[in-house]
């Protein structure tokens, strides 16, 4: 009994101290709301649109702001040169530097690396914004502005987390590193090479990587444990050596567009109800287990709201589990468009000579891009061969990004569940993203570290869309979540 | 016997006089070659591109040049104001005036009206021209330049015809009118209203309309007796209220592109070998008679050359009669492209919210655009209904141009055959155009006059393409053909 007391008392005391610390930190955050919003306003005011090269000076300025902020908290900050960006006209301009920072290097503690980005999607008032996109505007507790949710507020929430400890002169429970980039919205140009180059330096002592570049599914906080990959195909049908007038030549040549539409069309790629018809694709998908079904069943998701948001009469599936499963853990085929055909408004009587159909297949476990490439290529060629067309078909896979999936029982996720329970008093939704977040897969493949996606963005934040916002609630409570999360991570047994 | 002599002698004398006249005129033409080429050079030098509004001053200048030329020959010339052209930005600019001219008004003679145009398609050296497109360049007897064959040389050949009579102080065998427009290449904007307005004035005494805005099929001279019409359709499938990210939303919505490709695809509009599958379309086509088959069989046409010119491995039909029949007297379906989908280079993971497929069906006797509209609309809706899609389909016919067909036994065509025999010592090919020449149909419907298409362009002139040319041979012998043709027309019995 005494032995037990001897063991338990320090544990209880530690837990009590921890609870007290958290309470102090939380109170600090509550006292800093106006200042946090002001910093977000300053960051949103920088038009760090990475897709528009004319905005490159703003983007460089944004990286400097980020570095300054991290430096002001006493971090060991570096601005890593990741080289040049080649432009379509053959010129090159410098990529925005990647900002890395380090707070603490106690070998007895875990080291986490926070990944985020401070570049944004394009935005113009006339696109349909109710407010000036680069002037953060508070309406009923929602902070409207481009980049507010994607990804400036989450990056700041992590910085405020560190700042809170510094302000209270408290020791960080884990070592914290930052890796903040400025090209995420245009494909993280230069990042993979940088990660590879720093695998044995910056990443050497990193235990866990945390990504907060996504959102919840509903009003309930969530942990994200998977993203789909993507295989993007070009199917190019080539016929006459140049475009022909359809009046003069129509009826004498087998037209490439007829061939292309034929091989992409009904009963080839995907059935009217959404069933993928390419042999072998569906068979590769990991079976949907009963536990998974149960997990999906527990997720908070409003079908009617989703339908209304998209503006469609009916969804592909009329029950929550099937719908979410096909959004996250089943493959799907999307036909994006055709290059080389007439695509302007008005009418043109052309027989396009060479047309390239573009479609992609979202990847999920246990699909393998190399196998998918083979399946799609062989299938399209076999369908095309049946047409006995004099035209030629070339199938190319131009992107082959693998899906990413984490183990929701991993201690990183258990820590996340605990932190969410402490801050929000609920169990989190365990969700996936239908899209591809290639950096997660890159981190995993290159560094072999464990990764968690810990979102604080709202389900209706309008990323990449007009009227993007971050709610004040998510921004502030999100900061508290990050603080609580670091405490939970500190308690993971060191191995 | 005496009676017969009394009747025959004046006829023989007249025929002899006519032959002498023709010989003198022919000799005159041969003596003017350098001057004719020089005039064509001056006309080609005017960049009268009607599609480029920045070239509008050049186009106005071209109309003035044409009027001056006709005036210099003593014609009664008018420049008819046909109003304004509305531009996409809402502004309006004046249309080029239509030039009309009249030579002779002897009521005992026939009156012909020559239709032509002096505007051109765009051309730039860097498009792949071997020579400067607006600098007429003579290479081995071919006169290269934009608009040389389409339609400046034929218009000039008609003007030279009149000029030859004037120069030799000979009376024109028929009254000759001209109607020369400057908007043909962009759809003859304003012309139909002008023709309607002048139906009972300018056109009142016109007996025949002659169009020389087409070409031969081979090296053998031809008469053109038909053109196909065209029904142009938009099939618009609309789904979500805005474009969606295919990663985030793919698998939860029935995508409009899948629907559109499905209803345009294999076994819907047209089979892989070119058979139209829309019910009722093939049934409406006028039967292919044995006489017609024979006529097609007699046409000079080099399949290998055609195949090589288009750069295709195989044509839709491997025998001359079927190929030409499907080029001219059978309908065909061409899918031109899709508006609203991704059409640029590169990859984009978009689910387009609204996509408009554009296709057209060439019209031949006895198809009726109103019926075709109904057949296509009902068929597409029935195919779409089977998909049970939540998206909506809207089918619109935006052009419904009827085919045009002349009677090859008509005295106008008999006159053409005679003239060709006299100038070229061969029987002409009787051919059609696969494309639509709407002005022919407009003339026929509005004025109810008989029309002939009398081409002098070569089969390989490259209209609308790079390296357009008119051969010196066709230009000069074409002028002689026009002279001979007027003589033949003069001999048509006045009714």
C-alpha cells in the first residue's frame, strides 16, 4: 500500500501541476484574443498569393514576417534557400525561402515539427467576396479574409502556443520545430528536395510531424487520419495532321473527338451511378470493415446541409456512411476536360485533329499507382482497339500520388483524442480528406516519422473559395487545443 | 431547203461572230496577264481580315478599292451601308459597306449578278507560311497570298471579264451586276437584311446569280451544284452550383462531365465507324439513285492524295463513291468540343459544375432542321433520362442552316458545261461542297432566282490554311471561262 502511495503521489502531483499549468496557459490565451486577431489581420493583409508571380515580393515579405515572429520568441530561425522557380516563358525567379525554427533541444523530451504554409490562393473582391479579401473583417465572430483559415490562423495558433509558454516563463513540454513554406497552394515547389536534403539534419531529432492544414467535418472537432492519393491521366487521340473544317471534311474521316468521347464515355470509365468500370480498380480497395462502418456511423455529418452547400438535387449516395466512404476511402473517377477541342463560347465548325482527355482516379489503400497506370492504359487501349480507328491513342499518367493513412490507435492520435476531450469535452470525429495532401505522404516516405493531422479550421471556412473565414472561436480554442496537445504528446512514453 | 438555209445562215453567222469575239477576248486576256497579277498583288496587300476589328480600316479600304475598280470600268456603283457590328464588349463599329455595281441594263438581255467577297481569313507568317501572307509571291506559277483564291482572284477574274469587253469596245452579251461583300469570313453579318431590303430593287431584274467562292475537286474543272446545311447543337449539363475540387467532393456527386460524355459517347450519337445513331436521321436522307452513283463514279478524285493531304491512316470509306457521297450528300456528326470543362494544358483537379457539349449535324436533302432539332432533343433527353442523373440537361439548336441543291440539268448548268468544254476541252466534274455556303441558300430563299456555283479555284489552294495560293493558270483560264460563260448564258432562251 505504501509502495503504491509512493508511486501514485508523484503521478497525482504531476497531473495536478499539469492541470494548473494548462489552466494558466488557457487564461493567458483568453487574455490575448485582441492581440491574436490583430496579428492575423496583419498577416492576412499581405497578399502572399504564390500563384501570381507579380505578387512574389509580397510572398517574400510574408516569409520574412514569419521568420521575424518566430525569432522574436527566441527561436533558432533559418530561412532556407530552396532555389529557383522556372516560369513558362523560360525565365526563373527565386522561390520563397522555407522558414525553419527550433524551440528547445532537450534530448529527454519529444520533438515535434509543425508544418504549415503562409501563401494563399488568389482572391479578388469582384470574384464575389462580401468584404475586401485582404482586409480581415470580423462579422459575428467570423474573421473573413483570404488565407485566414488556409493556413495563416492555424500557423499563428501554433506560434501563440509557443508564445504563451514564453510569456508565462514556462518550459515547453516538448521541443518544438517549425517548417513553414510559401508555395503550398501551387504544389510545394522545391519542398520535397529540401526535406530530402535535411532528412539527417533538421529532421534527425524530430519524433512527430503535426499538420494543421485541413478542417473539421462538422462543428465537432476532428482528427484527420487519411487522405486520398491521385492518379492523373492524359488520353490523347490523334488523327489528321491539322484541324479540319467539319463541313468540308466531315463524313470522310474518323474524328479523334468521336474516338475520345467514345472511350471515355458511357460504360467505359464509370457507370451513370458512379461505379468504376476499369477492371481491377475496385478489387484493389481495402475491405470496409465492420469497425470502420461503425466509426463512419458515429461521425457527425449533415447530409442535407452538404447537399444544399453543393447545390445538387441528389448526392451519389443517400446515406451518410456510403457517402463519406466514397468521399474518403473509395476511389472515384473525375473527367476534368479536354485539351485541343473547341472550348470557347459560341460555335465553331472544327474537327479537332488532336484531343487530350484529362481524368483522374483518386487513390485509396491498397491501390498502387503503378498498377493503376497499367490497368487504365491496357483497358483504354483495349476499348480503343475495338473501335478499329485509324487514329492513334496515347495514354500517359502524369501524376501518381499515393494515399496516406495513419493508425488511429497510434499514441499520437490517442494524445489528440485526449487533448480534444480536455478542451472541448467531446470525443473527436475521426475523419479523412478526400483530396491529396502530398506533403503528408512526402514527410512519411522521406523522414519515416509518424504524422498527425490536427485541424482547427471550421467545416464551412470556404477554403479556396470566396469569403474564406476563420471563426474567432476556432482560432482561440484551436490555440488552446494545440497547448493541450503538446502536454499530451509529452506524456507519450519515450522509446 | 431554202427555208432551212434562211433560218440556219444567220445562226451560223452569229455562231461564227461569237467564236471570233471569244477569240479576240481570249487574246486580250492573254496579253494582260502581268497587269492581272499586279492587281491581285495590290488587293492581297490589303489585310482585309474581317475577324480582327483592329483591321477594320484595311477592310473599309478594300471595299473602296473594289468600288473604284468597278467605277473605273464605267459601272454604276453603290456602296450600301449595312449598319453596325456589335462587339462582345458592347461597343459597335460600322460594318464594311457592300459594293454593288451594274453594267448594262438592256431589257432584251439576261441579267446576271456576280456574288463575291474581298475580306479574308486571318494569316500570320509565323503560323507556318513559307512566304509573307500579304505579299503575293509567285513560285512556279502559283501565286501565294492570303485571300488569293478565297476570294480575291475570282472577284478580279469577273472584273477582268467586264474589263475585256470594255477594252475591246465590245458589248457585254448579258447585263452584269456585282454584289461584293466584306464580312463573308465571319458569317456575312448584315448581308441577309441587305438582300431582303433590295429584293424588289437591285434584284428585281436579276435572272441568275453566280457564285465563284469555291474550288474544283481535282485538276479537272468543276461545277458545284450542292452544299450541305448544318444544325449546330449545344447540350448543356448542369449540376453543382459551382466548380468543385475533385479530391474533396469526388465520389459524392454525379459529375456533369460524366453525364455529358456519357450521352455524347459511344453508341449514342455516332458509331465508331461513323454511322449516325440518332433515330430518324438516316431515314430522312434522299435515296442515292443509280444515276447519282454513276455521276459520282465519273468524278476525278484521287483517294491517296486526299488521305495524304489530311494525314490520316485510313479514311472513313475506302472507295471513291462512298467517300464523296458521305462528304457531300449524307449527313455526318462532328463533336467540336466542350465549354466549361478544363481545356488548358497541364492538370487541374476540377469537377466542372456546368459543361456544354457542342456538336453539329451536316444537313442534306431531304432533312429538315426543325425535324432534326426535335429528333436530337428528344433522343438526348431519352438517353439522359436512363442515367437517372440528378443533374439537368438542356439541348439547344443554335444554327439550323438548310442544304442547297441545284438541278444539274438546268440551263445555267448546261451553259456551264458548254463554257468549260470550250475553254478546257473537257467535261466538268459535277460536284458538291460538304460545307455550308449560307449565302447560296439565302439568295435562293429570298430572291427565288436560279443560282450556279462556278468555281475557278484549284483543289489544293489551301483556303483558310497556311500557304493559300491561286495558280496563275486558274486565274487566267478562269477569266476566260467567265467570258465564255457569259456568252453561253446569253444563249439561254429568254422566257
